[in-house]
């Protein structure tokens, strides 16, 4: 995979932070604007948390790449075929149930899209990038 990352990690709470660190480093490498980096990190956090909470696998997969000019794609897999999750609308005093609501809001605000693979094993999100990201400066 060019211009991307693909990692598999344990289905454990600590993996959410690890996924965020990998994504932050990759976004810096690609010179993604800071305001979009915040969106990427939030989406990855929520998708990873859902995969860990609701998946039945011992691991999760997290990947992001630039499939075409001006598009960033994020996928989180829990490797567990399931019914497609739906956005919940929890009450104000609920302690959880807001993950997909946040993904939906952040993605919509950025002008992107999100969803799940047909078998429910993978959550995905696409976010538009500025048309001209600065070139990477790689020195020997």
C-alpha cells in the first residue's frame, strides 16, 4: 500500500491510543492539515473503540491510505461478521452509545462519508483532503 499504513493490534483498550499515535505520525508525514488530523484521530478512536467493544476477534486492523487524489480513506476491521451497526441517539445521562454519532458528525462536517462493509467486519470513512498537500521533503 503506497501512501498509507496498515497495522493489526490486539483488541484491547490500549490499542486505541496506539492507533492514534500511528495515525498522527502518518498524517504528519503526509502533511495533513492540523484541523483534519483532529478529525482523523477522533474517527479512528471511535471506530477502534467500537471494534474492540463489539467485535469477537482477538485483534483489530487499522489502515489508512490515499486511494485517489484528494481523498483519505480510513478502515477499522474487527474481523467479526455481524449485522450492520446503526447510529444511536442516547439520552443526555447515558454513559456510552455516542461513538457512531460522533463519526457521523465529524465526517459530515468534513464533507466525507462513512459506513460499513456489507458483512459488518469493517468500518470505513473517507475524508476529502485539500487539493494541494505540500510535497514531502525527504533527505538522505
